[in-house]
C-alpha cells in the first residue's frame, strides 16, 4: 500500500511541477520557480527510499518494516493532500479575486506555503529513511537467526517433532527457515491442540 501512495505523490509532483510546460496559473503565481529545487529533492528522496524499501523487503522481510511502511504511507498521503489543497485553493482564489503575482518575501504566499509543505515532507521522509537504515543495520549485526535443535533434556521447550508427520514437519520447517529471494506464505491449518505451533 505504501508503494502505491508514494508513486501517486511522485506522479503528482511530476504532473504539477516537473513538466516542461506546467499550467499557466502555477507559473504566474511563482509556485514552480521558487520551489523547483525542493520538488526535485523530494522526488529524488522518494525514489531512493522506495528502492531502499524494496531491498529491505528482500533482505530482512516484510514484517520487520511493516510499521515503517505505514509511516511512509501516512507521510505521502499527507504531503500529496496538502499540495493538492494548496493548488486547488490557489486556483479558486485566482478565479474568484483575480489575484496576480505575489510580492517577493511575503510569508503568506502560496509559494512560501508550498515550500513549507515540501520541506516538512522531506524531513519526514528523512526520518523514515533513518529508521529503515537503523533496522537494516541492526538486522545485519544480528545475522540470520539459525534454528537450533531442541534437546530432549530441556522440558521447558515445546517438542520439536510431529508424531507421525516427520516428512511434513521437515517440509514445513524448510519452508519457514529457508532464505529465498522471493517472499512466501506458508499456511498451516488444523484443529486446536493439533500441534500447529511446534
């Protein structure tokens, strides 16, 4: 879900600000010239973060980064909504009042407001990226956990065998611990007390 929202934000940035011939009212109100570097930076950060998320899904798994993907999705939603609101408000104001080019240095201009939205978006994206890099580095330090056999003398641990289902147990165990470049879902179903958690 985060990927779809981020791609949507990137497309909004491209359509509104990075086209060779943007909409005239955006140019007239100086939204693009004063914020082009911020738009380009945000677009680049989003692209590189998506690549990092893709690598992380392969390296450390989806579950480890699920919470961060939710944060990224929320940031992308918010930034895209705020950008679209500013553009819609600017368009309505121009139609209603015929407002022309704002004066330079005015902090109440659409240009300034858009700059704040883009700047805050980049800070939030950087925070998500830092957390993702931290999780990835911690995972590398821990290494891939090995499955250790449970000794029969340790009665505090659950049994490591499925009675009468040795072949199925080995297949399931292999599927769960095998490192693969592809994500897999292993479904185990059965009645309560049947031994699904072994």
